[in-house]
């Protein structure tokens, strides 16, 4: 797995949120296509399914994934001459069987995603984000369910169509402390855009004003607090390749459907002594569908 992570660090690096549904359209000449919102939807909801998959040395389980994102508002130059944006995100991963591994019924992340964006020069933009919230199996309500990941990054417009970004997300208390933020965005033409980043990359092609096709890669790694005796944390890690289509179903409302493969899957349990035990999970196909658009 480490060699695979290193490969993607070099060649395919993050798209935030649900960016594969939109092609960037600059608000002004100094906007940055990575850090400015552009045409990213104001909300998005999805439901996904991963069929029965074997856990190494144990039984199998299937997974239902439900999530959403609301972009509540942006306040221009609201703090220290920087823009402030406020969002709410949630994701629920439900295990339909415990796999004889005593898996939790579900794990949930529900958090505010708060950003501060400062335009340093005509080509350089700095952004800091903090994501306080609940990351837990929700079996109990104590301090173990709260985490506060935060990130800092800087992006540069190399040309009107090419931008790059570098930074990191710090996740104190998670199994993986640091997530890299590095990569490029290339607006190839009016109908095609490449986001080559980690942990989420995509290639979008808009075939007309009502719809688009896209391909994507995503590295998912998330830790959750557990109320399970000596086990106090679970971490889900996997990589995904997928393809899909987004199409307009009414004014301002779009639907999307996608399918792909989830691989290099791993479930890790951490205990109160700081030890971690990893379990490999079988590769599987995955499907996802949902809605997105403005409020």
C-alpha cells in the first residue's frame, strides 16, 4: 500500500467536495480555480453501495454510504481582508454485517467546514480551513467523538488555464496525522477540465450545457472514535477509481450516477494503549447516485 500511496503523491494529486460536477468559470481575473468556489454546487447529496466483501481472516460485509454537503455562505473580506466561507458536511458509512469482527453498525462524520481565503498577490492565494465536528460511531457522547482537523495551503495561477496548489491537512488524533495537499488544475478548453490532485482527482467533459461525463480517483482515509471497550478508534482506508455522468433534471437541479472499483481497502482498530491492528478487505465494485445544485 505504501508504494501505491507514493505513486499517487507523484502523479495525481486534492479536489474538495463535489468539484467533478462543474467547470470553473472565473469571477474575476485574479480568482483561483482551486480555492475559489466558482461553479461548485451549493449542495450535494449522495447514496452509495459496496457489495459483500470478505475481510481477511473473518467473514464478509457490505456497505451503504450516505452523505451530503451544504455551502451556506461566503462573506467577502470579512476577516483581515480575507473571504470567509461556511459549509456543513456529513458522511455516514453503515456496515450491513459485522463480519465476525464486531464492526460498529455505522460510523459518522458531521462537521463544519470553515475557510479563510486571502489573495496575497494577483497570482497567489492563501487558504486556511478548520473542520470541527463529530467523527464517531455515535455509540456514546463524550470527548472521544470530537476532532478538529485543519489545513493550510497556497495556490498559484501559472496561466489563465493552469493553477497549482501545495499544503497539508493536520488531523490530530487520527490514525494518519498528515494528508498532503499538492497538485494542479488545468482548464483544457471550455468543455474539459483536469484536476490532478490528491486525495481526489477528476477529469470532466461537458458534452452540452445540460450534462457532463467524468472520471475520477479518490483516496479515502478517515478515523472515528469508538465506544468499544479497549478499542477506541476505527480507521477506514481505501482507493477508488470511478466514472459517471451528471445531467440536468430541472432548472438548477442535477442528478448524477457513477460506478467504479474500490481497492486496497483496510480497516484498522486502535486501542487505548496506542496499538493498531489492520485488516485487509476484498476489492469490490461500487455504485453511487445523488443530486446537486443551488439552494
